[in-house]
C-alpha cells in the first residue's frame, strides 16, 4: 500500500504499477512517539504522519512540498529509515503552461524512482483504466471544507448529519476529467503532460496562487451547510475561513483539531448541534417517537414530561406538566456514571413533584452524558436545549453565554429560540467551571466564598496565564507574595471574562436583544460583574440558570407530546 497526503498526488501512476493507494489519515490518541523527535510546534497532521511511520503502519509514502511542515516531516521521516519508499513530490503553486510542463517532468521522475525501487514495469493500460469518471451531485448536501479531515472525523460527520456529505477538503473532492480514448495514442511525454494538466486542473487548494476558483464551492445552490475544518498551526485555511465567513448565507460550523482523537466528545456535540440547525435535515414530525402507551396516558389530560441534562459536574432534571409549566426541578452532582446520576436525579425530582414515575410519558436527554442514558426517548444537544430553555425564560434573549464544568459556549438565537450560530472553546479547561474549582481549591475557599470574595478587591492584579496548570502556579506565587486574596480572585474573574467575552464578541453584534448567562457559573457574582464590564451590557440571570439545558430538553419533550395529542384529535 502506498500512502499519500495530497489530492495532487498522481495515484493513477502507481496503479499503473499495480499498486493500491490510500490517503494517510491516522488520527492517533496522542503524539507520544513523534513528540520525541519532532518540534513541539509542528502541526498536528505532520506529527500524525511521523507517528504512523514510527508505529510501523507506513512503509511506502509520497509527500508533497505544499508547506514548510511537510518539508520538516520529510526530513524527520527520512532520518528514521522506517520507510522503504519515501518520495517528496515538488508541487507547483500555479497551473499555467510552464508549470504544467515542469509538473509533468516531476511525475516522470517519480515514475522512474518507483521503477528503480520496485523493479516493476509501468503498465500504460492499467494507468489509463484507473481514471474514474465522477458524477455531479444534484442533491442537497453538506460540504466539509478546509484542511484534511481524518477518517474518524469524517465518519463522525456522516453518521450525525442526515443529509449527503461531501468531503471537499484538501484530500477530498479529487475529480479528474480525462478522455481515455485520446490517451491511448499519446506518447509518454504527451501523456504525462496531459496528466499534469488534469491534476493541476482540479478545484485548487487554498495554497494555490489562483485559488479564487474555490468560490464555486460556496456558490453551489445544492450546498446547504459548511463544516469548516482547520488544524492548529495551519494558517492557510484559517485565512480562508475568515474570508468566506463574511460572504456565505448557508449555516457554517468551524471545528479545529490538533489531529488527535482526544476531543471527540466536544466535536460530536458541535456536529450534532449543527445538524439540529440545518433546515430540512431531520424529520420534524412532532409525534415522532411517541409510543402508543404514552398516547393512551395522555388521553386523560394529565401527564408529565422530563428533561435530563447530564453534565460533567452536575445532573439536572426538570419536570413539566401537561400545560408546559415547571412542576419540579432537581440538581445533584454527577457521580460515578451518567446513567446512575440521571436515574437518581429523576427519582428525586419525581418524589419532589409528588407524582408517580409512570405518569411521565416522555423523557428527553441532553448534555455530554446524554448518549449513555437508556431511559431517554430522544437525545438533543445542550446547545439547542439551552437556546430553547433561554427563550422560555426570557423571549428577549438573543445571546446565551453558558459556562459549564468543562466548556464555554456562546449561542446566538432568534426570537423563537432557534440557534442561529454558536461557538465553543477548545478542549482546554481555561475559564470553565473546572478552572474555577481548581482556583478555589488553591486559595482554600469554597466556590460560594470565591464568588463574592472577589467583589471586595482594591488593587488590580493581572493573571497572565489562562492555562489551569500555569494559572494555579501563578496564584500560588501571588499568595506567597502576600497579595490580597480578593485582588487575586478579581484578577481570575477578569481573565475568565476576557476569554468568555472574546468568544461572545466573535458571534457579532448584529442582533439586538439581551444577553443571558446559564450554567452553574451564573451563580458567581464576581464573574457576572467582570463579564458585564467586558461586554458593556447587562446579563440576564434567573434562578433557573443552571437548569436551562434540562428545561430545554423538557420543552422539546413537551412539544412532541403536545403535537402528538393535537394530531390525534
């Protein structure tokens, strides 16, 4: 098997040698081996290539000198001696006639190099027959754009998007337009010049000098949404994302990875939330999933629904009655498992409501643990549920800031509580509930004490690092310098507010309406005050702030039951 990393790689050439080719798309759990020999700031994909070679998964590899990272990868892989065949393809950055001639010569040199390595004879017939005629997509689809996605990530997207998905990244969308009948009579020089022409004639990657043709990707009327992928330290596609964000009208989701599988949970939440915002992507039948047993229970006119938000810190439950009014709520710490905590919290909420468990006709779940709760009838992302819950609590809210135990979300909604756009922090814990817990523990305070202590500050202290580990060291150092605890807490509050405020600002301010803060951190008065100063606006805070996700899930359950009841009449 010959592995390659770029769609401009002449894989049909290798099929002329009877070899199969595959995109190298390893997404390791970590870079334990590659970090020992590669620079710390090498891009994640480059490290993944080195990791795959060191693990013995790749013996034949063709790289392309499309960027400095790939040049460094080539040098490192060559020094290991692990690859039996390693080749760096010189790729032009233009498609004019001069560059086509040069690229044809490059392909012929690659052919000679592989002949010398393998001892095989190039078969012109197998080469020409390997070209596949691609069909135009005439159905609505979601385009995955940007830099390469791993097989794991692409499968995750396809499994969670209820619409056709096309990989249009720098390794996907490989479409070559050739006329095979004309190629049979060509001599080798003309044949490879024609081959270079079609390779360079593909939809250009963003590194090409004339990448303006990429606009066709965004102007396709069948394109109903874009998932744009970037890799940390890969600036090229970050630039393109910034440019297309201003012009496109379809839903857009940006996801950034370091090309490891460690952030799979967060990525899944973002992808599923994006799916829930795409018009026409799912069956919106309000009676979907309502069992006959539940329908019979609703005939009496007295019934209840529940929403469960299974978070990393707490498990929250809201029970609504047949009129959509809150009957009971419960918040307990998330214990040894999502399922166990959900059952316990639900039982307590039922007991508090004074009802029987069998009177609950539907349970919708949300939060990171939602997929592990067997008792749920449906699962909805916390982003969509927070939007629904916030609209119920205050219809004037247009921007939601949710600081949870392990992430931060900024959500833009419309007047009906539908998600217009959302942003999340990466897998770093900076600014989250966990971050504040660690800082409180370092200062020897409870979270409740910390939330008000910072309001007493007198001197401004700047906490320079938002990394949980480094910030903890900085706080310890400030305590050793006898700095006042209130001043230290205020510095932490301002740091969190700066990070959260920047996330909210990226959503834009083109939608009038109120800001609302949800999640457990909404109880922290110091954070609220610092964030209001950063935003230059008041935050709407209500008693149900921490229950917003569970409330949204319960509302979705209620609407489905209500719709089913009306349909039955």
